């Protein structure tokens, strides 16, 4: 159960990181 929770947290954090990167690219352009 704990391992599954860690996987979910990593997945969410990775998505947020990608969204932040897209926002930065849009602002630069």
C-alpha cells in the first residue's frame, strides 16, 4: 500500500513539473 502511494505521488509531481515547464515556455515566447 505504501509503495503504491509513493508511485502516485511521483506521478503527480512529474505532471506538475511538466505543466510548469510548459507555462515557462509560453511566457518566454
